[in-house]
């Protein structure tokens, strides 16, 4: 096996490193001081600041390498870290930073325009800005209450103009910010500013894009995560619309929990009576109304079976299954509103599952015979309360049964008159 012979090296030879291979030392404080000098020369004239940043970024200041420091200075006037804001030599801070500006929307909007101009001029800063602002949020406890308000208002403006992705808001819900109400006060200021500037539609949009629709309670300290406290806090800030949203989200979570509980009970083979008692207790504890419960029960009961793919066999299978749980459905179909909600859900189910299209009338008849549906509700559904899905097919199926109900009612009325 041959080995490669090493080339001889002269003793004491000096190996010269090429300039392009030298790695420049990272010097954030040096960049800060150089940047600060230019900003101090500009004073509070934002137009002069914009022109300086535009020119310096293309020549003497390396924004690609020191983008994080650039945004720190533009926000706070210095470098942001665990000890707060570190100024330059001699305690120098940028005179035109967000924290140094007047706490009015007019002044903050002028700062927002400055950020937009810089980011649009140097497109590679977009990602850096998103990443750096997430770091800045983690140091919020080190800022003064007034600076946190300014940052929150700027955040609302940045999100509204597209400079920031709303997902940045999720990083605020961390323990060290939550426990002292810093996170809650910040997010309230963000939402309040959005509402004042763009309307509630903007707030809803930001919540949806951020994934916080169902997580707003995470901004509250653990000992204050109650619906009552949530309501009082948001209504005090004129954000009552978010209370409704939170209630809807909480209701959806409760409904999912109920569906899971019933699914587990069915899988364990519990009787209809046992499941009925459990569902009644659950509904009472969570303030669920009957017409919502009946729809969940129908969907869960029908999802518990792997239905036969042959249309001629699925009817028998479905009717046998529903007889087993008819008492469960009856227990939560005591009002006309609940019964109509159930009937509409049956219509949707049969339409969405093609093998059940011809089984609709048989299911309704079974539910009528087992006292789940009353004749008044069935008649109302037929006359004016049916859904549009497959109505011609289902109304035709129900025609003879409706005629039978009407004849039975007429015979009953005539019998009473004879008496």
C-alpha cells in the first residue's frame, strides 16, 4: 500500500494567511459606537436619520453582520441585554430611538415609517428584525413601564403594516413575564392600539395568524386564569369583543372534552344509562346547553361505528345501533329546539354520507317511535325548518310519513269533537 510522501518544509518558514481567509472579529460594541456617532449628529431629525442609515448601510456600516445591534439601537438607543439598555461610551444613547421619542401615536408612527424605510431599503433585514424583536421581548422586565408601552404600540403598528409576523406575540407568554403581569399589560396595549388604529377586524386577524385565539389565558398569572378575571380585565380596556371570542374558544374546548369523554365511554362498553348520567354531570359543571349536547352526542354515537359499505345493509346496522342509544338521545332532546337541532344534524349526516341518503326517513321514524322526536318538530322541519342539503330527496322520503301524521292528527281532532 503506497503512502503519500509529505513535502519538506523549510525550518522557520512563515506561513502567510491570505486576507480573504482572515476572519474579522465580531465587535457589536464597536458597531454600536460608530452607529451612535452618526445618529447623534442627526439629532431628532428622522429624515436626516433615514438618509444617514441609507448611506451608511451601503458603505461603512455592515448591517448584514450587525443587524441585531442596529435594531437594538433604533429601539432603545443602545444595546439591549439582561441588564437592560447598555449605552455607548460616556452614557450616549441615540436621540431618535423608539424609547427616546414622545409617547404619542403621531411620534411613534413617524418612528414606524423610519423602520419601514430601512427594512425596505435593505431587504435582508426583514428576517433579522423578526428574530431580534423576539429577543427584545424577553428583556421587557428591564424596561421602564413607559418604554414597554411604547414598544407595545410600535408592535401593533409593525404587525399592522406587515413588518412583523403576528406569531412574535407568542414569545411574550413566558413565565418570567407572565407572573408579574408584564406579558398581560403588554398584550393588552398591543390589542388596544390595533383596535384604535385599525379596528377590531385587525385584532381578530392578528390573533388568528398568531395562533393565540385559544391561548389568551396564557398571558394571565396562574392564580388569575378565570373567566371572571379575564372578562373584567379585557372589558376595562374596552376589549369586550375578545371576551366573546375567549368564551367561544372555551366552549369549543369543553365540547371537544365532552366528545372525547363520550367516545371513551362508548369504547369501554358503558350502557346508555351510565353515559347519560356522566353527560348530565359534565353538562352541569360546564354550563353546556341541551341543544349543543344533543348534536355532540349524535355525532359521537354515529362515529363510534365502522359502517357497512353496502347500502342495503347499512340501514339495518344503523337502526340497531341507534336503538341501543335512543334513551341517551332522548335524555337530551326534551325541548323543541334540541329536537330540531338533532333532526337537522341527522339531515347533514345522511347527506354527507351517501350510503345513508335512503336511510333518513327510517332513522327519523325510529327516533319518533322511541320518543326522541315529537311529531310537532318533525312537521315543523318538513314545512319550513329543513336545511338545503339534499332537501328534495329527504322531503320526498318523508312525504308519506307526514301525510300519516296529518291524518292521525285530523282523526284525533274529529274524535274529540264527537265527544
